[in-house]
């Protein structure tokens, strides 16, 4: 079993998708795109997630996928995989497009150029994972505080410790962690059971956080604080799993390239 999902809030999906993929709709209610793929309309399936969508943003899609998989089939084997993409973002073991100096581990594909076909960019990973290239950011807390609002991350981490998602020692390790996997558990290919376990933890932290707090700033960028926090916690939990499986290393043959289709919007901010 290897389902493929594409999370989108835009009616135009710029990456090429397999016809058997499922589109996860987070855009306006009643305006889901007409696609040949199956549709998971989060408005209809999980309205509580859409109620928090202004703060969860794309994470609402990952949480909806987790719930949908559990609703459809409560048990999966360790060999069942899942691939997650976004409407203009995917990870491939092959490199396409170009890099930029501001984000050397991201590759950009001009929409006017030929976007690679699904059969070209997608391949079954040799060892069950296909992740974005890990990036050294020096110190996770310092880097977060430099580009976002430090109180949001501290409250998020306190919530994670309170819910026993991480221990106090792991919280200290995460704050000082030097490496991030861009996208965390929300884009790439993973064993389904690992995806389910980590996203369940992230969802619990987010919903508990929102019961008590709001991001410090509510402009369109900073209100996405939970998405930025999830990327860091999800990356940390994923790296722990990878180190357990692969004996304290991350094999080169599971590391792919994150690609974004450049549609003229502001490019991905480095280290978000």
C-alpha cells in the first residue's frame, strides 16, 4: 500500500500527480477543484480542523490525512508507505530545476518550463523514506527566534512537554538541535505507521496550544507560527526515528531534493 496525497488551498495544482492520488482541499468551502484525482474535502470531513485552519494552515491537511487513514483502515503493516506533496511542492530522489543562494537545499522549477511528470519525479524509495535534505541551522531556538516570535515556540514546546510528547531533556536537545529536515513529516515519503504516530503527536500539541494561546502576531505570516513549530518538532521526532532505524545516521539514499514550482510568488524563506 502506498497512497499519495497532495495538500492544497489553491484550485490550481502545479505539480504533476498520479491519477490515483488524493487531493486534500483546504481552500474556500464549496470551491474544491475539479480534478481526476479523489478529493478529501476537509471542510466536510473534519470541520473542526478547518475552524482552526487560519492558525494550522497546511498542517490541517496532514492532520486530516492522518484521521482519514485511521477511519479507512485502523491497521497498517510496517511496509505500507505514504507520500505527501503540496500543490507546488514535492520531494524527489532526482534533481530538477535550479537552486538559489538563499535556500541551497531547495530546487525551483519555473512554471513556464516543463514541469516533470509524476512518473519522472516519483520513485519507490530504496529504504522506505524519501526526505528533504537536512539543513544545518546552527541552533534551533536561536534560528527560530531570529525569524519568528520566540514566545510562540516556547509555549509550543511547553505544551509538548506537558503532553509528554517530548521529555524535558528532549526539549533541551530540540532547542539546541543544529539540524532540520525541511518540511518535517508533512512532505516526503514515509512508512505510514511512522507518519501516523508523529502527526498524532503534532495534532495533540497544536490543538492543546490553541485552547490556551494565540500566536503573538496575527498578520498573515506570523499567525502561521504553529506550522513553523510543527516543522521543527516534526523534524526532530523524524530524525530520532531515523537514527534509531539506521544506527545513528541518515543514509544518503533516502535523502531527496525538495522542489517548488515557481509561480511568481515569493520564494520559500530560508530556514522557515
